[in-house]
């Protein structure tokens, strides 16, 4: 095997490994939002009642559910991934700053930090893109 062939083989392996990593990362990031969106849908009446007590209106509850399911599926499938990642990254920042700022409560601090970490992952995904194992890549090849 020549040095050039070895280099080409190594590059192909890295691309495939990177794409598998992006796919796994997309699935893990999407899981929390798709799951939560469906959980909110299954308990819709109770969710609306609880959110109303926090001053959150019905249209906003519906928009949040649609965002979580729609953008979550977008990321999981790798379809319009960058848009879904930016939307969910901004959503996580908003959630952290609106609901998890009681830092005297260790649990709230943990949720704040997790929301920031997820937002960071979403922004990295928005920059990196979905990778080759995605609908985005499939449609871009055409």
C-alpha cells in the first residue's frame, strides 16, 4: 500500500466515523425534545393548566410542543438540521433564563447548566451540519 492510498483510506475512515458520530449525536440531542414534546401532548390538559399558572398562554404551549417535536425530528432525521438546531438552541437559552435562575436551589442550577450545555451542542450541530448520514446530505447530492 502506498502512502497516498493509506492517506486516502484513512481520510475515508475518518469521514465515516465522523458521520456516525454526528448521527449518534443528532439522535441523542433529538431524543430529549421529541420525548418531551410527546409527553406534553399526552398530558396536554394538565400542562396547559400548569403553564397558565406560570403566565404562559395556550398558543405558546402549543408552539412549544410543535417546536420540540418538529425541530427534534428535524435534527434526528437530519432534515433542515441547522434550522432545527438553532431553534432548539435558542429555546434552551430561553428556558434556562426564564425558568431556572434560582441558583440557591441546586436542582435549578443543574437544570440551568444542562440547558446551557444542550444549547451549546445545538449551536455546534448548527455549524457542523448533519453529516453524510442525513436527509440534508441526500438532498444536497442531487
